[in-house]
C-alpha cells in the first residue's frame, strides 16, 4: 500500500497571476497533483480530460493542480501554453523542482492523489496505460477516476501505484551533453 504523508509546505508560482501559492493552504477533501509539461504532447492531450474530471468531482471536494517542474520552461512559456490549450486548471510552476523531487515524480503526465490528511493514495498515469497517445480524442482518465471513486467512497485505493508506459521522461533539469 502506498501511504506517503506529505507536509506540502511548498510555495509554487501561479502561472496566470505570478503570485505565490502555498500548497498547505489549499482546502480540499482530495488534492490531485498532475505533473505536466508545456511542450509534452501527451500532457497537452490530457488537458480537456483533466478539466472534465475537475468539473465532475469538484462538488465532492476534489481539486486538481497542474504542476510544471521543467527548468527549461519559463512562466511566460507555460502561460502561453495554458492559454493556447485552454487549460482550465490552476497551473503552478515548481521552481527548482522541489515538489517533483519530494514526490519522486518520474514522468509527465504523472498524477498523485492525496487525501484530506495529504497522504498519497494513488500514484501513476491518468489513463491509457496500454496505448499512450498524444491524440486528445483517444485519451481517458480511467485510472484516476477509479482511484477517486474508491477514495471518495471511503475505501482504500485497490491499485495505489500503476506503472506507466505513458512516460515521456522528466525534464526537471536541462539535459547536458
């Protein structure tokens, strides 16, 4: 069972406003942290699916945050991508990739579902583990929704960790040659 308690004493930057956001001050029953990349075609393909998940579950206290930890992507670059892709989620810049390092994020998009006590209850892909795609019409949120449904029903998440072939790799630090 995956049970990693997070203190979430991180301050990230809201890419729309440029203002600091303290994660420990976000009030929600369930907090979903999705590591994304402005240039990652698979992350971009999930934008509307994640917005739909947010709309479906928000009345039940679920909040989704899109987190960009890529050093090579500036606030301005991320802001333009959010506008271009019509991303409706709060998008935050993880300067220095401290949150990504703390959670051990390994790829984009990778999702972490945290309960009210901020214990990680699910870690893995959003969906489509058998056939990863950058085609927005072919992506789904099956894994994320299954974890949410179990958690919100008061049950343990039956598959708390799922390995993914959706991996586009991490780009927290610029690659050196």
